[in-house]
C-alpha cells in the first residue's frame, strides 16, 4: 500500500534521511521507533510531501507520490496527524471535526462526525466544548477524530502518546485497536516503544536517518538487544 524505497531527505544542507526503505501493507499497523532526532517525523513529512525526498521513491497504491503536492497526497487517501497541539482552540470540538470532513473515495462507507461520535462516545460528550479547553488526551482524541472524518485509507500518526498520563495512553490504545479492527492501515511514530510494539504488527527502528532493525512487533518486543537499544 505504502512503499518507501531508499529515500534521502534534507533540511537545507543537512542530510537527514539516508536511504530509508519501509513498507505498510493494507490493514497493517506499523510502528517507526527510535530515539530523539533520528528522523521519524522527517519520514512522515517526506511521505506527505511537506519535506519531499530528494532521492528515492515514495509509492502509495503503486502510484509515485514522491514529488506530489501535499493536498494531492491527502486526497489520494493519506492523513497525517502531526505531534503537538494542532487544533483550532477557539472552535468547538464539532466545528474542528466539521472543518476536516471529506467524502469517502470509492465504495467505502464514509466516516462522518456522527460515526466518529458513535465509535468514540467520549468525544461525543465534548461536542460543544471549545477545543482549547480540552485536556491533552482529549486533544489527541480530537486530532484522531479529525483525521478519520477526512476518510483516509492510511493514517500517519506522530507521537500520539506524547505527554499523556498512563490511563489516557490506555484509552488511546483502545481507540487504535478499534481502528485496526475496522481495517485501517497505520504508520505510527512513537517514543513510547512498548505502547507501539504492543499494538503494531511490525516495527522499524531508526538510527541517524537509517533503518537499523525491522521485524514483527512481537519479535522486536522480545529481543533483549532491541529493548536495550530503545531503553525499555
Ligand atoms: N526544519 C528543520 N530544519 C533543520 N533541521 C531540522 C528541521 N526539523 C528537524 N531537523 C533535524 O532533523 C533531524 C531529525 O528530526 P526529526 O524531527 O525527524 O526527528 P524525530 O525522530 O522525529 O525526533 P523526536 O523523537 O524528537 O520527535 C534532527 O537532527 C533535527 O534537529
Ligand atoms: Mg518527531
């Protein structure tokens, strides 16, 4: 479904991604792990065309999107949930969701605001609250909801658990589990390696702009070498 073939990405002269190859198959949940500053966010930005790769190829459903414009990549069915507080604070939860609604492509039954609320009743309870008043965990849930109503086929999630209390991380894990059961494909970058490896099918571990290890999540979780490398 998504395929990165030896991509090289730069910020100015800084050579950040140095031949990154990875793959997400349909219905798969894949995690990209690694310490601070290794290039995880840059990988997602390269996929979305925000910092396009200078060399190598990014393909989505067989189509070359390496140098496509971000809005076209989004329209092709990719949704990027960046880290940090990217919501409209002065608008309500519902208004934030409505801004992102886009019809489903193909024969998929569309995710509407009401469908998101049915699946995630906690968000429904916040319907008319100003987004700026939400807790950190509630904001993450809103960001996920906004990605859903855009009806993507692949979700790119950056540090969803950042700064959240353990109970909230548990809620997010439940949410992602539900989405996976719905057949969503996902690529998620995480500092919280154990959280990610519990949920994911497969994982990649980056170091200095390159993939160092990859494998089934269970295998990575079970490896003493990997656990030591990730510091978990
Ligand atoms: N806009 C930018 N201009 C120049 N360098 C940048 C820019 N954004 C990131 N970098 C550098 O690129 C490298 C990779 O950053 P990136 O954000 O991809 O790392 P990351 O793996 O997502 O880290 P973290 O876990 O802290 O989010 C870092 O050395 C960072 O300092
Ligand atoms: Mg990052």
